[in-house]
C-alpha cells in the first residue's frame, strides 16, 4: 500500500473508478483498496480499432455451435445478422481477416471454422474505413495464432438405372503459424 499512498509516483488511473491501474516505475498491476487485483486486458491481435462497437461477437464455442464446415457456410447461416438493411445493394458483408482486407472471399472461404478465434460483425459505418460504401456490414474473422488440420472428403455415386458410376476425392491441409497461413 506504500505505492498507493505516495503522490509522487506517476500512475495510470481507471476513468470510471479513479483507482490506479499500473505503477509507472515497475509496470506491475496495483492492488486495490480492498485487496482486489486489477486485471488489464489488451485487444486481440487482428481486432478492429474503431469507435463503433460490434453488433455481434462470436467466440470459438459460439462458432462451433453453428456446425458449419467452412466460412462460406457460416456466413450463409448468419446472413440475417450480416446483411445490411440500409441503402441499395445486395447486402453482402465486407469480409476482413485479422482486421485486414483480403483480395477476395475465395482466398478464405475454405478456412475451417475451428481456426477462428473470434468473429465480429460490425455496423455499416465501419465499411467506410476500408474503402467500401456505407451500405454493407463488416465481418472480421480473427484467426488463432497456431492451428493445423488435414481434411479428406470422398464422394461416390452409383446409378440406379443405367448411366455411369461417379466418384470424387478431395483433400486439404490448412496451417496457421503466427502471421503465415
């Protein structure tokens, strides 16, 4: 408590409570008056730094509850929340990956939903910051720092009356290691 009593120390304070947060000399969190420890959280890497709050935020468990097998399937399921009711246009959202524009949605449509750490649906005003018209919502997918998966799909069709049998085999590998994927 010696740190709290010393007015000579420069300290950051919480705007709402006026309590000191971090000791400027040591950089350590300061224990509050009732012995509570103040925890300071930082933004996630890839999270948008805009004044508008997200309309909807989905964490890993929320995303998994939709049972989607790709980001395009997830966006289709969330179309009522991602579509804009303003102005003209088809209402398709602007899609960002870790807060960055991508060349096209095809670049990321097959990313497995298990690789997503958080999904934020932002209001239409945020689209202006990325060079889009203000009649589209913004969807920001924040990827996990490290992730890897291998996928395989086999399809076989047998005709019932004549024709030919049809088969298809598809495989894929997806890895995230820090900034590279």
